[in-house]
């Protein structure tokens, strides 16, 4: 049984049912039942047209579930001729399904869960494990999301930017449980790229590939975080980097710059350096300037302060940092790093300890605590 094939077909099958008029929640349930049936029957009798088979079975499951509703019998008569086994329609509604799952009426967490379920084909249990919440909690979240979008017309235009933000949220969850969400986000973004010709979709895909190429070097054998400057670059996936750069260059050539293309350009400059000392920080600052212009994001300004500290010296970085709200996430950690670069080890050690107390993940707490301990051993004692 090819689970990857089934998951890749899921959004198209669901989209066809919704386009035929099925309520989203009921259509999604019917598709899940068809997938269960496929797991049962395909190993012994694989169909020649897997998508057509899934559409046929899912539609019949939907009709079975709604046959008692007299108001829907007319629709059943009208479309019954469409459901005979055979090749699936060539129309690809996957893009509209992305838009539906990233509907602005949904919270970001609900949009992510619904996208993974409806477009990604993951089970509720897999999604719950990935986000470290009880399955019942995730089931409720997905049910609420399905109810929210059930009344949305399927032919309404969608917002590509919202879809991309949802996919980037998935990517940044990385790996937990038995689902590699970073790899899943890349798969879904590749799928979206095949459905729509948009430079920001390409920019996000390039960004994901460039970040993912460094994954093997991000942690030490004991599980501790390895900062970018200290990573073993021989462990970076050069083929993935080359693919990401090629996709990025094609997107940038269209002269429709967006935030994901700018982020990918920064990642590409890091990937291009043979070692940390060769990093082109001046150009990275210029790309951060573009990102600030595009987004106005305080987080972008924070990252820019780090780049300024590398390009123009730590005191310039601290000056840029002084313009930002100290309550920003990672503000204290960045301040610690720049103070260390400036030679103020006591202040840096204190700030690393403060940053550790504010960190949101155990890996980050461990890393920042180690940094504080490392500096404390170097500070002269009276």
C-alpha cells in the first residue's frame, strides 16, 4: 500500500466532492471512509485509476450518509451519472482547497490542523501527536474548523498570503511524534507550487529547502542545539541547497519581491558561505532592510540587529537593538550575544541566564544555560 500516493490524492478527491455540492465536513468524513476502504482492498486488488476509485467510493459514502435527507435526493439523481467508475476529472481544485483550509475566519492553529487533515491527509491522531496535545482536543479543534468553513462558497477567491503563512507555521513546527512536519510542509508547498504560478509560493518553497538542508547539522549527538556559526557545514545537503537557490533565482527574476523571497535570499547567503567568517553580512543587512520595508515586523528588526552587529560591529548591533521593545521574544538572547561579541562577559553571562528563564523550549533553555555557564568560567574572580 502506497501511503504517500493516498495522501497526495486526498486533497483532489475532497475538492471534487465539495465542488459537486457536498458540505465540507461531510465530504471530509466521506473521503476518510474511502481511504479506510482503500487500505482494505487495494493490496489485493489495486485500481487502475486510484483517484477515480477514491472519488467514486467517497461520493457513494457521502450519498449513503445523506440519503435520508429528502431535500438532497434531487441532487443525488442529478449527479448519480457522474459517479460511475472511470478516470477522475482533470479539473484540479486543490488550490481552492488550500484557500478554504486557510480561511481568514479560522485561527492560525485551526487552519494548520485543518490543512494537515484535509490537504495533507494526516489522521487526527498523527496531528495530535505532532502538536503534543490529546487526540480528543485535536478532534474538537478540527471539527470546529470544519463547521466554520462549511458555509463558505467553494468558488470564492482565496488569499495566497494566508495559505503561505499557514504552511510556514507547519514547517516551523519541525519534527515531533511520528510525523515530520517540516518534510510535510515541503511536500504541501511543492503541491501548491504545482497548482499556482506565484513567485512567493516559489520563495517559500526555496526558503524551506534552504533551511531543511541544514537540518542534520542543527543538533549535536546529545540533542543540544548547534548555532549556525558552529555548524559542521559538510553535513549540509548541498543538493537541496542547489535546488532551493535555483527556485529562488527564478522567482527573483520575476521582479515581484515578497517577504518569503527576501527570507530565502538571506538563507541562500548563509548557505553560500564556506564557513561563518565568509558570510556576506553586508548583503544580508541589505536584505533585512528589504524585509523591514515589506513587513515592518519587529522580529525582522531584531534579526536585522544581529546582522548589523556582524557587518558593522557589536556596538552598532546594540544600537539597533536599543530601538526595539525589550519584551520581544529573543531580545534578551540577542543582547547577550552582542554583549559577548563586544567583550562584556559579565553582562553577557547575566543576559544569557535571563534569556534562558524566558525561553519557550527545553532545547533553547539548555542552549542558553550552557552559554551562561561557559562565560561564567571565563570571568575573572576576585
